[in-house]
């Protein structure tokens, strides 16, 4: 919020501190926050102009101008007018209620304890515990929410409870199925508008599954499988191997699941094919590597981490092994799943003067994990931040009914979110009203990121 205020503050310097203008490039004036149309929309009138001014740094400035800009950038809270000062978060029990008087926070200690009546309320997490359960990394939207609100709390949405209960019933079906209950699906693709909460819902699902004792392979950035690092064509199957990504995938999978993997034996005895290692080429005189008898999945993964030439083969073998695990529920969760249905960041030389882009399905690891035409539990989430573009409705290797639309905030959820932001001092209490939070909701159209951004204009 501070960065936003600095960017929108009026660009001017005191006349006494200005040096003679040398550069021929004009400086574009900017409006103050008080002059913003959004500010007038929420306040009803133009507020007083800010006394705080910032010089915009331009190329070609003289030393005197740069010194003046440096002085202007050295600010503290006393330089801000009262309406722009950041508000401290103070516990106030009167703010712990939502728009219709229901408690803002539920009493559930974990996602497993959430009931249907807890929808449209917040659940709090221990941040360190959340990072321990999700060592692969938190979604950027979740990290931004925690950073802005100064509190590790997330909204419990009815759409997420439907997702959780779907996979819960897939492993533990109810004794009496209701006529209104939805069909249980083991393969789901979360689609929907940008910033509607798909990545956060996927991360919450992974956190719940791991707390239930499931074996979960979580891929928070599916795009990393198709971009960056070294790549080599495997002459055995004409697919492309990416050994650096393979080693990273194995290390991430081991972070939380190490103790469980030590208890699961390997069930495929075929040797692992060897390819080129990352910068080390082929292993001389070795085409494959056999696992010793009695090896566990932990031993299999350690082999891929130790030998770069075997890393891709181990990841492909791991996919087959996960399908054979019956002692514990297995879930594969992939964010940025739409990156696996378009071209990768790699090129193949066709002639000395031309090359062709390599499709994601031609990569060995993507080819092994992308398909949902099986009986294993798998969920993927589309990400519009990867600039993949709109994909066709029916995707190859994906069941026709697997793709579901994940909604944006409805008006009830937006009301709870705005009251939570009021509770966390993102909105000033004296400026808050039902009319203003509804304006935020309709302007953002339920977009969570835009809704949080618009709270700065409620003055």
C-alpha cells in the first residue's frame, strides 16, 4: 500500500531545491491520491491535497536534481498526512463479526474440522506449520494475502468445501448417499477467471490431504517443468529429457514425504533407463540401472538425485509406482496445469537457419504425468498468470467432465472479506460502510486481488 501511495503522490519538488533543468525529456505530472476518481467515488468528495510530494527519477538528471530526489525519498510516517498513514493492527472484539453479525473467525483448528456451516468465515493457520506442510512453497496469492493483512488467515469458501469433500468421499464414501450429493470425481481440473482463488484452494487441499496422512505429490509451478534448464533428446523414445527439473522435483517430493516413502516398497523390477545428465552427458557403457531387491520408493528417489543421468527415468518410474500404491491414498496436485497443453520454452534445430518450438507433451516428465485417463486421484489448476492463453474446452488426455469452473467471490464472501480487511486495518473504520464495500465488490467483479487493491480507496 505504501508503494502505491508513493507512486500516486504528486510529482513535484520545492522550487528552492530545484536545480536548472538540463534534460530535454519532460516529466509527466501525476495526480495525488486525493484527486483520484476512485478516491472521489468512495469518499463522495475530493479530499484535501497531500502535502507530501515525490520527485520522479528521470534519466539525464543533474547531480542537484538526483540529490533533491534522494531527499524526497527519505521519508518517515510523520511526513504523511493523517489519512495516508498506515494504521496499526489493534485487537478489537467488536470487529470480529461479519456483515450479518456472524463470527468472522470459525473455531476449527484444521481444515479437517471445517463443517458446511463454516463457509464464509476465516480459518487461521500457524504460518511456520503451514510452511512445514507445504515445503514446495506457498502460492504467491496466499503469501500476498498474509503480507497485506499481517495475519495468516484464509476465507473458507463453499466451493473449496465441495472440492475437499469430493476427494474425501473418493476414499471414504458415505454409508448413505444423498440424492442431492454430487458425483464423486477422482480427476478434476480447476478452471475459472483470473484471481478467483484456484491456486489457494489447491494448496489448502494439499494441506488437508497431508494432514490426513495421504501421500501427495504437489507441483506448485507446473510451468517450471516446461521452461529453463538443460534439455536433451532421448534417442530411445524421441522425448526430451530435462534432468535439472527432474532433480528438483525429486527433492521437493522428498521434503515432506520422506518418512512415508521409506515404508513403501518398489513394485516394478524393470531397470531404469539412463539418459544424459545435466552437463555431464551419458554414463559410459551404462544404458540402464536396476534397483536392488527390497528397495523402497525412498531409495528410488535417492537414486535419481544421486545420478543425474537417471533423474528423468526415476521421475517417469515414480509416476508408475504411485499408481500401484494401495496402503495409503495418493493424490497428485498440479498448479499451472494449463502450461502442459501448450508449447514449452525449448526449441529444436531443424535446419542451420530455423528451429521449431517443442510442445510440452514431447517432454518426458510432462508426458508421464499429464494424462488423467486413469483411476488415480489427480487435480490440476489453471493459472492465468502464465500467459498460456485460452485453451479449448475438451483437452487431450483429460476426461470430458473433469473441467469445472471455480467461481469468484459472491456478494456474501466479498462482505466477509471486506469486514476482515476492516478488522486488519486495511480499511479505516470511520470510512467503512455497507455501501462502500459493495462498491468495491461490484468494481472488482469478485476478483480477490482487485478487491484487496481497491480497499486503499475507501477513505
